[in-house]
C-alpha cells in the first residue's frame, strides 16, 4: 500500500482462516483546528456578520454537511454578508494548499462567494459557485507562500436575501 496516495485502500487477507478485508483511509495533513466543525469547541472559528443581524451559524444537520453532522450554515431573508475565518500560527515555511467544500443556492447573479487566505500581508482568493442542495463544489487555492508561520483561512459571502448554503471540510496542508 502506498501511504502517500490519498484515498481509501483495501487490503485483502485472511483472519481465522476466513477471507478478510481491511479498509485504510489515507488523508492529507490538516493544520486547521476543528476543520469540519464536529467538536463542540468552535472558538477557533470567528464569524463576522457584515450586516446588522447574524446570518451564519454552525448547524447540526447531517443532510447539509459534507462530512459528519455539523457545517457552517448561512441564510437570511434580507441581503447576506459575512465572513468566517481561522488564524493558524507556528506553521513551517513553505507553500500551502487551502480548500473548502460548499453547497447552496438562490444567491443571485451578483453574489460574491469565495475562499480566501491571508499570508504575509497578501490575500489570495478562489471563487465558489453554489449550484444547488448537496451539489458540493470545491474551492482550492494552491501555491500560497508563507514565511511568517501565520495564515488566516476563511470564506466570504455576499448574496441576495434568501440565499442559503453550507460550508464544510476546510483543508490547510503543505504542498509537497
């Protein structure tokens, strides 16, 4: 088995004289805390509503999560504008890859929804188009240099009232 190959690997063998299968999942290193919002402590994630009322929260609803049961959820009857981010320190120097999964809809033609990362005073972004319920899309930013050891990773959403969606499974890992 190639332990560098991300994905599920199946190992065939025998146990007690009977055929046996072992499933091994190799995942990428993730430097974000509570990347999928499953732990009760969500204090590392800062949601900032850029309108008068709250528009985003952490929702426990497995049908709206990419993995697990919890996701970052947004909706409001009037215009939505917020950001949610986490700052990570103590990172080794090098290039980084950042991604997030999102799903949703009714955001309007002029919506601005994107993944962002701030590194050494520079902001990098990748758009995320929401195309319907459980139609998960991935935004990815690659080759982000970091010499300071600090990155801020987040999502920004500005959309029309009635727009809705969820984000899940943020990933911050070093490029090989």
